C-alpha cells in the first residue's frame, strides 16, 4: 500500500462515498491496522469511477473500492474500471462484515414509506425483507448506500437500506435492523494505486490479472492449464464482456501466490503469450492471511532455479 510514512503531498485516500458508506468503514479498519500517521485524510467520491480516477491522476495516493460480495458476487463498476483506462494495481485487500438497516427520518412509520433506495448490491441482498416490510414501495437504485441515506435526510426519499454508521451520520432512525436475506455477508474491498514498487511477498499472498482470450475452441482451457501445471490454485475466476462483440470476453483471475514467486511469474509470462491482452492488477497480502495450499517440490522456486541453471549449461555447450 502507499508508504504511510511519506510526508509529501498528496496525503489521503479516496473511497466510494459519501460519508457513511461501507467503503469508509473498510478504509477505517485498513488504515487503523496500518498505523496511519497524523495528517492523512480520507476523501469521499461520488462513484467508483471517480474514486479510481482520483488514484489515476495522483490527486490521492490510493483509492479503496468494493470488488466483490459473498452473496451478490462481483461489483461490475470496479471490475470494468480496473480494466479500462490507465493501469492501477491492487496493493491491499480488506474484508468487511456487512449488515443493513432500514433508515428513515425520525417519526416515519412503515405505512408512510413509499420509496426505498440503496446501492443495487445492497438491494439485492435485502430483496426478500424489503418485499415483506414494504410490499407497495418503489425500490430505487442509488450510487451508494450512504448516498441513499443522504437523500432520505434531504427529504428526497422515504427510506434507505444502508449501514448503521450512515443512519447515525445523517440523523436517521433504524426502522428495521438485520435486514439482509442472508445474514453474515462479507464484502471484499481493494486498495488500488498507480503502478510502482509492489508489496513484498509475505508467504500468504494473492495475485490478480485480467486476460482477454481469443474466440476459439479451448482458449480458456489453455489459460487455466498454465496455472494447473505449476500447481497454482485459483481463488476466483469470472468473465466480463469486452464490449467489442459477442464471444470475446475478459477473464478476471485471482490466484494464490506472488508475482515474485517463480512459478507465479512463469505462469503469468505464459499467459502473456497466450492471451490477446493481459493486465497485471497486483500481488498483495491476503486479508485472511492464509498461506494457501502447500507447494509441491517440483514447482517450488528452487526447482525453477535448478531448471534454469540446467538450461543455461546446455545452451553453453555443457553436458546436460
């Protein structure tokens, strides 16, 4: 992540705002763990695209945005935003337990709620409870859970599905708590910044790339085989349309390990040959600190070094 001991401007983080979002809560837990020095600030942005752009332009050292949720899956705006535009890399990830409340202005009763809004992911996670509590209400999308709360406070909406922190921030009452259809949901946030020195390997790391594959039989299998033959476990893979034409997709892949590991670096080099486009999105410590599956001896770094030394001898005319 950005060197928190640096004193040069700019000194702050962008995050999906406004104030009171789950992103702000995730950023708070991340910076607290990193020991953020005095003088560092956080800056809410109106959208994921705006937060990423702030990091791209250098107006902030880094931006924190949601990447996926354990119930609703990936956040398309983040996935597409990391692929489009100037490169950004993930330097940290943080997991946040997510719980929702139904926030209303003080004195509002259920029978007076005609409109309820939130971020689409939040609405999807609370679809059943909303239907039970507010069967006749119009359900509307908002830029974020906190933006919905802000609009309720401003009198534009009757209710918001948001975090308790947002209800407190905008002086709203919680008409209902534990609103999620599936309690215990977790959202994964990622801290992104412009390319630079990568976080050092910790032994419990994750690497993220996106690869565009050709529209041909077996193209995805060829990519996956490069991980399999090196004993690299994938922790996530999903596709997104490239918006060029049907049949051409960008695959977002998380794998165990760090690009500094010989087997991971070797696999990414192979993907660079096979894919039409390959974008490296970072190697960073796993939020769960799990070391991953044991590395077989034949794909350990020492095995790659030994094989390289053997090839060098052969190419130099020595006996193999």
